[in-house]
């Protein structure tokens, strides 16, 4: 369950106080923080894209095809890596919201609190069970 904004701010204040009181322990804790790792990987991906673009430009200027190919490959792979790291970081920070289902009233009404919206497969199974029940009762309409 994600923390509220107020709880997030309180947690950050506690962390900052801890870092001020014991910097060595703060560095140790920060090194194991996944946010730091994701941001570091994102920065490395961006540097890789810049290096690939530079290598690609050098290949164009010097007319060396292998520089161009290596630069393009490095830029594309680094960009993919940066995007994947960013999406993982964003998914960890903000969990995905469920998509609104078509035909569910105005503006995708939410289910009652405490009740989980059934998944697509669960709704399909409910429809199949209802059809089976009607068939067993003798009602052939569907």
C-alpha cells in the first residue's frame, strides 16, 4: 500500500535528520536505497546515449561505417536501458492505476471501497457460469 503525501514527507524528514546525525550510517542506508540505483542507471543510460551520438557523429565526419554502426547501436541500447530504468523507477514510485472499463457509467465509476474490481478474465468466467446455470435450468436463451 503506497504512502500518502504527508507520510512521504514525514519519512523524508526522518531520513534527512538521520543523515545529519550519523552521516556514515546515512551513506550506508542511501547506498541500499533502490531510488539511488534507478537514478544512477538512468544517468548512465543518458551518458551512453550521448556517447553513442558522439561516436555516430565521428563516424559520419570520418566516413567510418563501423564508427557509425557502433555509435548507433550504443545510442539505441543506452536509450532502451534508460527508458526501462525510468519506467521501473516510475512504477515503483507510482503504482499503476487500474484502467477504466468501457460501459461503466460516466467517467469510469469506481467500485465501492473495500471491493476489488473483477479482472477481465473473472468477468468472462462469471458470464460463462451464468450461461451454464441458465442452460442447466432449461433456459436456452443467451
